[in-house]
C-alpha cells in the first residue's frame, strides 16, 4: 500500500473520534494503543490495534484485562510482546496477526484463531515444539505463514490442517534441517521460500512435486540431473525460482521448459557451464558458482533486464551480450579471475554497471555509447588502468565509484558531468588527480583525497606505502595467476578495515 493512501485511511479512522481513541475502529498510534489497554470501559468498537515493543521502553507484558472488551478485534500487531501467564482472551475474530519476536513460552490458554488468515511469526524464538502450533491447527482459513529468521526452528510444523495455505516463508531459518511432509498436502501453495536455509536437507522432491501451483519457489537438491529434470518440469507456473545444488556441471535441460520464469537465482558449486536458460527471464542472479567458466546461454535472453554474477571465481570472461537489448543492470562482483568484459556498445538500455572487486580486470570496453548509463561502480578493481569512453557519459552519469582503483591514472574533466551526484574516489593522490570536481554543481556526496584532513591524509599515505609492495607483487604475478584463490580478496578486506 502506498504511504499516502495508508495515511489517508488512518486519518479517516482518526476522525471517527478525535478525543477518545478507544471509540475508533482502528488504533495505529502506539502510545494511544498502550493507553487504550489501560482503559477499563468502552473498547467494544476496536477492530485493529498496533503495538511494536521493539523500540518502546515500557513493559512488554500484555495483561488479559487490557483486551477484555475487544470482542471485535480483527487486526492485531503485538511485535516483541509477552502475554501474561494464564492469558485467557481467545482472539476468536482475528484475521491478521503479527507477533514478530514471539517468545518460546506460549501462555495464551484459550487462543482460538479459527478465522486467522495471515500470521507473521518472523524473528521469533519458537521451535517445532512450540505449544502454539496445536492452536494454529484450527486456523483452517490460514493463507499466509511467515517464519522468516526463526533461527531456533529445525523442522517445519505439521501443516496438514492448514490446507488453504498459499504462502509459506522460511527464509533465513538457518538451523532448519527438515521440511515436514505435510507441506506436500498444501495444493494451493503459491510461495515456498527457503532461501538462506543453509543446513536444510535436500528438498523432498517426492511430496513437493504435488505443489504444481507454486509461483515463487526456492529449493535445494542433491538429486541427479535426471531426477531434478522430471521434478522441475512440473512447475509450469513458477515465476521466480531459486535453485541450490552441488553436483551439477550444467543445468538440467528441463529448466528451459519453464516458460513463465521471470527471475532465476542459481547457487551451484559444481556448475561449470550455463548453456540453457528459460527464454522468459528478465532477472538472472548467479552466486558462488566457484567452478563456473562460461555462461553462453545468457546471450539468448532477449528480455533480460538484470544480470548479477557474484563470486564466481573461475569465470574469466563474460559472453558478448549482443541480444540483451533490454539489459538495465549488469553487476559482476568479486569475480576474482575475470579479465575481460566484451564490448557493450549494443546495450542501449544499460543504466548500471558494477564491477566491484574484480581484481584482475585491467580495462573496460568502450562505454561511450551507453547514453542511459547512470551508475558506474568499479570499487577495488586494483589493476584497472583505464575506463575507455567515460567522457561519453557526460549527459547521463549520476554515480561514480572508483575507490581503491590504485592503477587508474587517467580521468576526464569531471566538471562536464552535469548530472553527477555521487562521487567516491579514494585513490593514491600521488598518482591520480581528479579534475573539475569543484565544477560539479549537482554533487550531493563526494569522497576523495581533497576532502580529507591533513592528519587523515598522512595516515592514508602511510597505509598506501605499507601495502605498496603487495600491490607490486600482485602486478608482477598477474600473468602467472599463482595467487591462491580468495587470498587477495581477504587482504583487501583487511586493508579497508585498517584505514576506517
């Protein structure tokens, strides 16, 4: 909901009674809500109550008396709250409940959420043995269950009685090991998100294969390519897919039949080549594919708008993206072996180019034809010596980050970049001069040597000299490429931390 529309609705409700908030249907002000809970009469009209104890110094314990007359309560937010022992209000009319940060101890004796539709228990201390689960079973109309970052949860609860569930979010439950087989009974499930559940066992394909209505799906597998192919081809409605595996050298061929997929995220340690992809993709994210050496299939994605390649440390070259005319965001981050980005002059729609921490990338292709490019980030590209065509971006560039580009010795006169708002250029000022910076009238944020105080500048130069021999060693060994994988990245991190 748009903020202005939300505020308009709240103002309409506030006009129901300016002076006596307990006579309104909904109470959004936290201070008013807490005061209403102390009022002993006249709360029968309240249908919505909003309290978040996370940033409130007052007691988090909610007493039964405060809710005594609220028999019409349908919307309730009590994040980080604790209910008193022997709390007896049933909350039988609730349809929407947010109880983020709920404790392991469950004290709602008569809790009766049979009309509940949305339940948010994210960031809670609950486990699979939480006593609240037996009460949730009566919520036959439950459609949304959010368990984001419930870090004590090792197994999902039995959801066999919640057959109408459409959204199940388990993202960030990093101790989660097992998905209960009752999930396979949720035929109406549209969203199953297990991203960030790093300890989870291989997703149980036998009963998850029943969830053919899934639109957003993340799963981890140790199955064979044949098994995975027969599994994923059933999910013809999937629009966003996150795929985690270890053993595949190429993606299963069946992935190309998922013609509705718009967003694909891959984290496959053994993946060496990506040759086949769904033609419908507009977003592709490839992370931690340490053995990946080529991605020729990307060039066939005519609808692609975002391409993100992160920490693929064996990838030396990107493919020529001649057919990706709609590409707006190209991010290639911490790819330690990358030495070449092919010509990009055909990427007419490109608005962002981010090549941060690509430490072996010595030059970029000509950028002068990228007339829509707004953001260029080359953070910690330590041997990047030039940015061809940078002066051709005078009419479009709004953000430029060339921090720690120690080998960059030539920049155009920046005074001609009329739209440049953010500039980060932490460089060795003995070798690099930034021309025209004082002529940048639109600049909102800048960070460069001219800005530092003399003492800070002296300290910075000392750090540069301290590490100069390491930079020289990198340069002398660049062609042999004998530096151990990850070593330089770790060193750069230590370097940055040492000069903060």
